C-alpha cells in the first residue's frame, strides 16, 4: 500500500515521466532517440522546478481552490508548462545535456 504522506506537489511529474516515451523507448534500437528524450525530459524538469520557485508565494494556488488541492493542480500546470517549453526549444539545456551524454558514451 502506498504511503500518501510521501506524495508531494512534484510527484505528478515523476509519475508522468515513468510513463513517458523515455521509459517506454528505453529498449529501442536507436540510442540517439533515447538521448534526445532524456535531454528534453531533463530540461522540462529543470524548467518546471525553476517556475515552481518563480511562482511561490503567488495567488495561482488560490485560482485552483487553495490549500493542498490548489498546490497539486499548480504543480500539474507548471509541469505542463515545463514540458511545453522544452518541446518548443527550451533554453538550450537539452542540447548541452545531449552533448555531454554523447561524450560519456564515447569514453565508455
């Protein structure tokens, strides 16, 4: 049985990441495609965390009803914003992560 006290506002992204193409495609024949997915997912998480800090102390939680429910919906919204920003080109983190991952594979 799951301990509900361990669920935090950032849990939804972890759950969606586990169901994303990143995990589903982990065994695919094209490793470059996996590296692209990992890089974009990393950038999406980074952007979501950045926006979470940016939107702390705002009235956005009250828009969703306030309290714990408002925090959960706010985290869903910020996760989606992060994913959308990363898929639209992001801020360049995905390209840097991809480059470093490719370097790590060359050494191995």
